[in-house]
C-alpha cells in the first residue's frame, strides 16, 4: 500500500543530504511481500509506557518534562515536516528517556493532537518507545517498523544521522512517516484518529526532549550531553529543516516566524543556527535542574 500522493522530492528520488555525516539506520527485516514486521512487546515495556505521562507542548510543561526546541509560530497551515537529525544514545536511568524528535501538532492545549517522530533512548534498553503500543498505526514497510534500534550512534565528533519525514496525504488526510535510507515508507496514522490534525498542523517543532520523574535527583543528558554553539560536530542537531506548506510542497523556514525555547536554562540549550539551510542545535548535560 502507498499514499495516494507523495512529495515531489520523493517522486524525483531527490535527496537533500550533502553527505556531511555518515548515516545511521535500521537492520532490514526483509519480510516476504504481502507481510509486515511485528515487534514483540514485553511486559516491562508495557508497564514503562503506561508510567510515562502524556507529552504536552513546550509552553505548558509538567515539571517532569524538559525541552530544547525550535518551533514555528503564527497562523500558517502545515502538512508535514522533514529533517536530518543526529542520532545519539545518551545514558539514562531506568525510568527516564531522552530523545531527538520532530513533531506536528494542532488544537488547543487541553485537547490537542500531535505526532512525534525521531529517536528515543530509554532506561530499560527496550527496542522501542510507547508510540508503537498505540493502536491505529498502519504498517506498510516489509523491511522496518517503528521501535527498531538505530545503529550506529554518534560518539564524540563521529556523527551519524537519519532523515525523518512526516507528510499528510493530499487526498486521504492520512499522516505518513518515512525514514532514511531511501526514504522508506514505514506506514501511516489514518485521518480518522485525529480531530484537529485531520485537516492540517498549526505548528512544527524540532529538537530534544527528556523525561525524568520527580523522585529522580538528576535529569538525563540530552543529545550529545553537551551544547557547543556553532559546533554541530559536538552538539546534537537537526539540519535541512523543512516544512510542508499549504501547497503540499516542502520549503525551508525562510520567511516563517521561528522561536527557540529551552527549559531549564542551566541544563539544556537550543539555538536556531541557519535560516536558509534550516539548522538548529540542541542538548545539554542535565543533572540537578531547577
């Protein structure tokens, strides 16, 4: 199964990568045609997933969540997000997580819809996050599925990245996710699962997020565990950031109002580095954040 419409870049087989960084990816599962991979979920994974409170937006955070992100602002309507994101494996405790993501959202804070796509390091070393436990996602790829381990990961200045793409089908309204290499169509979330996201997204966000329960003394590191302005070889990044506009075309955020947010300032940071090429840096050591 395929979407009824795909972005122009995918039809042309056009890649925006400039080969500045080695690629991280999944081991192909190679299921026979007509079948799809299904991940086996352990009881510990189910318990862990249920223990994590629902995410919320950066402007109204529960104290357990911390973000370092770049986000669009304004009344524009969007139908997708695309970025190359550095892949890391930060050390976290059993009940924490730390990740790099892009997400689309719409609706009022108390009843909003959102889809998050990216990578997560969780404390139990499970090969997945709670998103794959949610009902409704339709798997189409015979090679990869959500929740697989990305390898290799970045260490020091040896960086690895993966391209994450979200786009809304122009005809069905379904939200599709693709992951590099080769912009593999992994699957989609049907339109009927959503209320506000059924028509479009009002905001696109890129960057890092961490979760740590209140009883943990230290919050986990984000990204590479450090933030070095103007040095993407030591700092986690999202590059070649693009949004899908109302014409269903991917564009760079030049001319779009962007804001950068991080919380708390003594533990995590974010910086939007380049409007034309769409590069943002994020990360930090965590620890005893206030």
